C-alpha cells in the first residue's frame, strides 16, 4: 500500500484552488456574517446602544476574524479532500506504467 505522501501533491493542489475560490467567493461574506455575529454578541454583552466602547468594537472585530478563519479552514479542508479524491480516482482510471514497460529495450547482436 502506498504511503500518505503520495497524495500530498493532489491535496496541495486542491487546497490551493480552494484558497483562490475563498478569496473570490468566500472572503467578503465571511467578513459580513462574522461581523454580524460579533455585533449581535456585543449587543448581548454590552447592550445594543453601547457601540462606542472599545470592548464592543473588539468583539465585532473578533467576530469578523473568527468568521474569516473558520470559513478559510472549511474551504482548505474541503479543497484538500476533493483534490485527494480526484487524484485517487485518476490514479485508478489511468494505470501507471510499470518499470518493464518504461525500460529501454536492449538489442542483442550475435556475431
């Protein structure tokens, strides 16, 4: 059985594609929803009319950071998983050449 390092190239490729997809489609929504989560938490902890204090602003900023990091991890893990599965499926679909098939043929000359 092959070791897990044989799948690392496909996993890295999938994670890289997922990171680009996150930058294109996931960054702004994660900032918005994370900020909304922080705003709601700040309202519960400090009161809804108390938005000028540093603690409430830090709560909103922390929610935005948490939303971004959680969404980024989701994209990266799913991207690496999908890349690994696609690589495994392609390896099963396309058989690898054995050493006998790739070795040069030696001609023997008889004199």
